[in-house]
């Protein structure tokens, strides 16, 4: 009898916590996830993304078909919420900006950031806040950007001269020329000279962008060693990390050699000066400095070059727009050999062309992923802690509810000057908004 009583008590002791847990869940109510497409076991929603390598287009199509401005996807083991309307974007980047201010650190990002955390993919915290403050007040302030004007004009002059010197009938790879222009301009502001290993850097940059912007098995199934092995992403990330940090070491060495000539202060000088002065909440290690330089290299080169290439493409597609832009530039030139930055204020239509390019072709179509540091509600739906949050800036810029004839390249739509990309108009967010807004807008 005593033995039976013992087992009954043991059974109740084990059962009671389970009952209490179940009751507390019922009392708390079911989690209300945003709508999403149908899912399969294990892979979740991944099969929906298999139709195209352009995830932002697939996600925009899914959101439209489901009439879901906020959409839930289960990509392997990763819970993802996608905001595809200005209203949803406002809640992500303004209403819940702090709760969603961090970055997801998948296995690939962990490897890439293993020697030092930068600003772009850094997790929200004391170091990130410190880096952003340095970036805004020191590295990319309006005064600092203006101080590098001569570098920008020099590099544009070199590009124009190189194209003018091309023999008649010989093809010019404009995309390649633009990439070199942007890279040389960005690097000179950082180390005071053109990067001697530019071609290597551009190759590593391309490899890195592919790694961090893709959906690899290892990142989607982080708990599976087999997925990591099959994808090979970890090995590739380690190689890109090794190469990129080795290139940053070389860049700093090249900077030191140039510094002996006594030229003006560049961005590496600024970081090293701040490191030497000390008094920071989080000390700047050389790993952090290298990661920061790499962020500036990457962001300054990739996004600006891509935007200019898209602008050229749209101008060729819409000759009437090109004629208006050409007429404005020629009217501004008069007898001058070249447009300078003093003329930019008068090139109003050209500015509209750039704005329209950014609407149709934001540099990062899904912006850079955010991670929920705590649970919150967006548009009445639950976004749980740890969820990856994407903002589909590409879809928002083509939303017919907010843009007339959204697929048409029409710079005149910005003539009123009411809408700008400074992060307050959520129907137009090529650089994001809130704490995670791109700090390099003034440099773009």
C-alpha cells in the first residue's frame, strides 16, 4: 500500500508541472502569427523561394497573393517575418525600433565577425552604439564628407579621361569602370591612396556579398552539422574572413606608408586617433578597427556602384529621360570641361533620376535583416523573440497603393520634394530608417 501511494505521489509530482504549464499557456492565449504560405515538414516555406534566386521578388509576390503586408515564413529552423508595406515598415523601424534593433547572427556572420564586430552586422549593444556615434560624428559627418570632395572630383575626372581616350569602335565596360571609380574614391578617403590590391578586394567583396545575402543550408539549419557540411558555407566564410582581414592589414600598412608623406587626415587616421585617445566604454581593438574599415569599404563600394549601374540601365531604357538629363548637364556645363560638386545644386532633374533609381532599385532590396530582441506586436500579430525581421524595400517602392504606375521609371514623381529618403517617409526607404538606418547616406 505504501509503495502504491509512493508511485501515485511520484506520478502526480511529474504530471502537475505539465498541467500547470498547459493551463498557463491557455491563459496566456495562443500566439497569433502573421499569415504565410503553406509549409512542408522540416523545410517549412523554403520551397516557395526555389522558383527564383531573387528572394525579394518571390516574397513580394507571396505577400501580394496572400494580401499580407506582414508575412510569416519558416525557412528551415529560422522564423522570419517580412514587412512589405509602408505601414508594416513603420512599425518595424519606428514603433518597435529598439526591440528590433539587433542583427541575427547566423553561423556565417559569426565566422565573418569572429575577430571584431563592425557596424553593419554588429549586434545591438554598447559597442554598436559607440561605433555608430563615431561613424556619425567623426567618419561620415557632413564636414568630413565635404573634406574629401577633391578625391571624388579627381576620380570622376580620371573616369571621364579614360572613357574619352578609348579608341573609336572599342567597347567600354561601363559597369566595371563605375566599380573602379567608386572603389578608388572610397579607399582613398580611408587610407589616403588607391588600394594597391584593388582587384583582389573587389573579388573578395563579391564573394562576401554572396555569402551574407544568400540562404545557405548551414544558416537555415544551424543545429545540423550535416547541413553545414553539405553547404560548405562555413569553410567559404572562413576563407573570405581570412582574405578580407589580410587585405585590411595590408590597407592599414599602405596607409602607414602614405602617412609618412604627411598628407591630411583620412578615415583610418580618425579610428587610430580615437583608439589612442581612449576613454571609450568599449575599447577599440585592431579587430574592431579592421571590421569597421571593411564595413566602410564594402558599403561604400558595393551599394553606390550598384545604384549607378541601375541608373545607367534605366536611362538607356527610357531615352526621353536620358535626353532631359543630358540637356540639364550640358546647360550646366556651358564652357566648362567638367561638372563639379558646386554644380550639383543646379542639377535638379539629375537628382530626381537618382531618387527614382533608388525607388525601383534599393541597394539592399530586403535591407539588412533585423532580429527581435524581445517579443512585440506588429499590425496586431505576434513577433516572437529571436525572429528574423526583413523589410522588403523593393516591394514597398513598387506598391501601387502609394505609387502611380509603380513599374514606370518617372523621375518627375519626386518634383514636389515632399518624399525623401531620410527615413521619415516609409513608402520610400532605400536606406532604411530608425537606429539601423544607413549612416553613410551623405557619402552615397
